[in-house]
C-alpha cells in the first residue's frame, strides 16, 4: 500500500511531505521537548508548512536551472569546451 501511494505522488509532493514531517518532529517538537517548553500543534504545522513550501520552491528553481544549463551547454559557472 505504501509503495502504491508513493508511485502516485510526484517528487515535489514527496519532498513537501517529508519536509513537513521532518521539520515538525525534528526542528520543532524535539527541541521543545528537550528544553521542556510547551509545543503547540498549530504553530508546529504552520512553521513546517512554510519550511516545506520554501524547500519545494527551491527544488523547483534548482531543477529549472539544471534544465537551462543542459540546453545551453553550460555547467555551473563554466561553459563546456
């Protein structure tokens, strides 16, 4: 069942979901638990959503840049000779 769900999602959707889950658990809840601070589900989800959205946009821009470099024959800052 898990493989079926993964096969229906695009790479960006999977990246987005992993970023939301990872950020919520590792970046928000874990430090708050260690520091004995109160955690709010709404705050955690909103922060994770913004982080995941930024990550998805970043991945999309990097993919566009790589596609553009392949068409123009450039790699990074240098041209292929």
